[in-house]
C-alpha cells in the first residue's frame, strides 16, 4: 500500500498570540505564544496525499526549530516512503545521528523537536496512505513491525527487542474488546483549560462553571509561583466543583507525575530506574515522534507505571490521543490511575480536531495523525507575515 | 573600569572543511567540519573595544545555533556592560530562562550553545576593558564577586553559595606562588592531534614522529569504531612513543573521563553524585560560558575529582586554557592526575593563539578570552559565501 517518493518538504512558523490572554501561562512561562513548527511533505504519487507534521513550540523558539527542520530536510527528500517505513529504525537513526547535527543535540532540544516534526509528518503520510488513523495503524500492525520502528540504543539495560516483542504479543489478548470499548466510551481525560496561572479569578470561575456544564469531572490547576495565591485559587475551584470531583495540582494529586520536559527515552529510562516518577507523562512532540514514544510506552509497561500523557499547546491533544488509545488497546490494557490531559485551545485550526464526549477522548476515525492544519489558519498565523501578526506587530510599533 | 552600552551584536557562521582531511573524525562523527558560531558585540564607549565570543559546532549544525543567537540578541542589546557584570547571575538567568526559548532547551543543546557564544563575548569584552586575560581577571576577582556570577539553581544539594565561597577563600592561600609557577612552567597538556579515527597509518606515524620531536609526552588515540583496528592503531603508536610515555584511550587510561557532551552543570552534578566519573572534562562552549564552568570547577573540587578539560575543535584550546589555569591557581591548587587536552588545528585563525611550550599551555598575556578571530579568516571561511566554501561548493556541483 505504501507508495511514492518524497519530493517536497515545506516548513512554516505558525504562532498564536495566546500570551495576550494568559492562556498556557505557568510559573516558568509567563508569556507563552503557543506555536507550531508545521511541516508538510509531498510525494510524487498520484494520490495527492500529503503528510503533515507538527512540533509544539513557544513563540520565538519556533524560528530556531524551523531552521533545524531545514537542516534535516535532505535526509527525507528523494526517499521512497516504502524504504523509510521498511527500515524505520534505520531512518530514525539517520535523522538523530547526523554527524554534523548531533553535536548540537543529540536527541534533545531543538534538533529533537525538529526530528519529531519531520517524523510526525511521515507517520501522518503513512497512515493516510493506509486509510487509517495512526492509533488504528499501530493497533493493526504486526508486533515485529512495531518493534522494527524503535531505536533500542541506550535502553537495552531495561528493554530489549525481545522484551518489547513479548509485551506486544501479550497485548494481543483481548485487543478486539478493548478496541470496541474505546470506540464506544473513549479514553478518560482531565482538563487544564480552567486554571492557567495568568487567569484572573473571574475568568477562572467562569471557565470552571462552563467545564462543569460540559461534564468535566477532573480538573488541573497550574501552581508554583506563589504559595498563598495557589491556596486561594485551589479553594475557589474546590468550592465550585465540590468534594467528589478530582482536583489535581499534578495529575491525580499524589505521587510525582512528570515527563513533558523529558527530552528522550533515555531520561525516561533513568527516571523509571530511579523510581522517580509515579505517573509518566509522554509528549508527542518532544520525543522523536511515534517511534520513540513506543519505546517509552513499553518501558512504562515493564515498570508498571501508568502513562498519563501531556497535552495542550497546539495540536498536542490531537496527536497524543492516538498514542494513548493504542497504549490501552495493545500495551497497558488498563485504565487504572490513567487519564489524558486535555486543554480546550486552538482545536479549531485543525482539519480533524479532537472529539471529547463525556469527558473522554473519542478515537479519531479520519486517516492520519490528526496533524493537518487548516490552510487558512496557517496563512493567518504565520510569523511574521500572517494577517494576525502583521496587525499585532503594527500595533506594537504605534 | 567597566563601561559602555552594547549597541551592536553580529553573528557569523564560520566553517573549516576539516572533513576533507579526516581531522576530528571519531566513532560518532565521521565527517566533521570544525565550525564556530562567531559573535561580536560592540559598545558605544569610545575605546572601540569589541567582545568576541565563539561556540564550537560541526558543519551544518552551525546555521541552527546562529539562528538561536539571533533569537537571544535582544537580551544583550541596549544593556550597559556595568549592569550585566554587576548582576551576572541575573543576566545568566535572563538568557537561560527566556519564557519563549526555554521550551526548546532549557540549558541544553542549541540554545545553550548559543548562550555560551553570547556570554563568551561578554567575558572577552569585560576582560579586554580591564586589560587582563580572562584567567587573570578571575584570579584577581574577589571571591564574593566570583560567586555572584554563578547560577546555583538545581545544584544547591551539593554546592551552596556558602560552600563556593569557602572553597574560593581557601584557594587564596598560596595563590601568588601558583600564579608564578603557571607563568614560568605552564599547565600540562596532552595531544590528540596524531590519531583521529579517519587518519591513515602513514599519517598517524608521520604526525606521531613530529609530535615526539615537538616534545609531547602524552598522547590520546580516538577509538570505538572497530576493536581490531583500535588494537592495531594503538600498537603502532606505542611502538613509536616507547613504554614510558602516556598513551590514553581516554585521558590517563584508567577510569572514566567524560564531560565534553554534558550539557549543563546539573548533569555534572548528577555524574559526581553517582561517582560515575574519575576525570571531569569541562567544555568551554557547551556549558554556559565562564559562569557555568565556575560552578562545575567548584563542584569538582568539592568531590575531589580532577578536571581535565576537553579541547580541540575551533578555539576550544584558546578558551579553556583560561579556565584550567584559573582552576589551578584559585580552586584546585593541584596538578595531580591533571592535564588539558590539546589539538594542533586551526590556531592560525585566531588573533591570540595558544602558546605551547614543553608540552604545556603557557598562560595567555593578551587581554580578553583569546576568542578573537582574524577577520580575514572569518571572511574566507564564512558559510556559504566565503572564498573557501564558494570554491568547494562549486567543485561539488561539477
């Protein structure tokens, strides 16, 4: 089914002026402009299918990652998609081990975020060609093929290829039932939309009331800048949601949940080895796309640590839902102590936005990785020449 | 003495086609083009003094770091040098905690290499204004002032401000004698120039013979691609240098020497805590300039681990000599099991190249951080428009 040679790669700097409203603000990021490095790859196949990949960034950081994508582009261009996915581990290594780029990484920060954007586009293209959403492509994939996508370098002390295969083969049992369950009920979510650090009390109350009306039962509050202020804000929310619902400072309230900042599988391995986390938060863009996330999901399974993905930003919800739904169906087979972050921002800019029902992520049905953005949105928000930024920058100058 | 407001920052992509000769090649980097992101800052003071900063990169990676320097530039422009060095810790934090850039770092990879280039330029400017080489500026600096340059975030579990001050105050004893000793004898070095992985046996023999003639007694061989080949190459060198001289696969042959890839002080802290290294290799450009290297030198002292700096590349010898000479005079007060790497490449492009005598680094006497490059060299090697690259790129196309 896989077809075509990649003949074009374009990359754009897309920014949303979220800092104007305090959305996404926390103790370390006081003026975040949610942004995306948006990569589109095209093939010479006649189907006209494009692969769209994003990586999440914050404002000014985007221009640096765009530059890194351009530096990686020659690895992708003129490659047959068949050859890429036929030796996906090899291709992953080629990108992450580029002799002239690994010095400024490797597998971390700017170059790894760029790698994620490129590989997310490859996964979107692959899944679209197969006519399946990425979660379903993964669920239907032979365990040996899944394992061939993973680079096990530096993690074989806790997860070998054989370990991975064994986990995936065990995961085949009951898979059909779990897939049905997901399609009917979705994957449980919690919301972070109500209580960003920069919100006024009025905004907080209003958003909280709306979220309750929408059926949310699990709420996260951003804290960490000022203790007294944190206590006051938590009190407001607890008063509104009542004693039964979940109020999370970190998800689930007890134990350390971390991972959104972990820059590769090796850091996750070390945290797991050190028993330093109780809830593991993968990020679909900080790690090297589906390939590296697979290795982390499998390590989490081996250590019996629940995965509670990081999401929000631009497009992170769209992407990570595929990973966590696959995780439930084919790897963890459990929903105990698990939930996926949800933030109600910027979904309107995507062609295939997430669908939340009864506070759960409903499995996407459209082919691909849900990464495709509306061309009109991209044009409007391109930095600095899009309409939105032209106006803002002109206003700043006056 | 410190004066002027920074009114201009320029950054250039300077590459040397070292991959053509196999210089710098090792198991992970088969085609390195030694490169530098070269930053020059100018003030409005009438003295015309410029601060020059470099960070070491490899070929294509340079363009990404250049982009990151441009993204950081607004933190430096229109600042008084007096305000920067008067609250150097604050300024360091401002650069490393930029709310829109830390997501793509923080304090690692591309953004941290860019931070190093900018801060190296600030140190060069400061030292030139004071009329001293950086090592001497540091040696003469009041311990309280030194400590005020360091960001102790995330390392106070092993090194507090008070610990640092105590170490530096103890280091005052015998300082004058050690300074005299350095000026007379220099700091012991070892050479990596003879045995890069990509060299032919003939080249290896020829360079080894020349190094012996130049008085070298300590030699490092790059290994790791193929065991049989490594054994053969080591045999060739041992036969040439005889049984008495030092042949290092990693410096000093026994124990783990590491650090050139450690991306910040926190990683060094963790390796020290885990007793995972026996020789600590700081890098003057991967860490956040003098500021962050100071914290690592002090932690190494606390753990009694000898520092054996990483050098080579472009300009790393020029920079790191200042740090290790300061370390001996004011911190470690010991030469036991210590030596500094030396590689005989590309020094001719610097205004104030290192001076090696009797296999030792002789303390620089010119004011500044020895970071200033010859304008002619920069022009020739700018990528892709310099004369050298124009020719190479044209030849590639034919």
